[in-house]
């Protein structure tokens, strides 16, 4: 977990899934962010559960919280743990 003033970055938790699904289901947010088309709730839940429980070794996803409320998330991808970069 990383914290700076009122902003906290922490690994995804199961309690984040409902919030992230609301974002996934928001058509305007999808257009503005360039995300892929919306998923069903079951598919979104499966996707987030998989990343919470069995995260790929080359990917880390953190929830961004302000005053303990999720406002987004950030992904670090293509991590090479052997090369430490």
C-alpha cells in the first residue's frame, strides 16, 4: 500500500468489484477512456476476481482511493521481475 496525503494506492480487493462494474457499464466513460465494449456483470466479476486472486506475474493493478473512496485504478503492466523493471 502507498499513501500520500489523502491519496492511497492499494491492491485490488473484492469490495472493489461492484464499483468497477459500475464504471465498466458507463457507456460515456467507456467512450472517453477508449475501453473495450462493456461486459456482462458476471464476466466483469470473473475478470476482477481473477486479477485479485490470481494476478499475472507481469501485471499489478492498484485501486486509487481518496478519503477511503475508490476514484479509479492504475495498472502496471509488462513487469519483468527478473530484470527488476
